[in-house]
């Protein structure tokens, strides 16, 4: 493991929410749309699937 690149960034709650919103915007889907895609198992794109994988644990 390259310790020179091991960086931890601590976010405020507001910054974290902004990061989630930015990921959703980048994927081109709302949270509700990704939740529906996850329920059906059919994602609109690979980016949508990856975004869901990244944000699912942090949203209700």
C-alpha cells in the first residue's frame, strides 16, 4: 500500500449531502429513480449501478 496517497477526508454533514447530490447529478438520476432501479435490478446505465452501490448505504 502506498502510504503517500492514503488520505482521509472528513466531511461535515452538509458537505456529505452535497457529495451525494453531486454523485446523483453526475449519474443523471434522482435518488428515487435509483431506488426503483435497484428494486427491479435493472439499472439505466453502468454509472447508475455504480452510483447506487456507492450511495445506498448512506440513504434511507
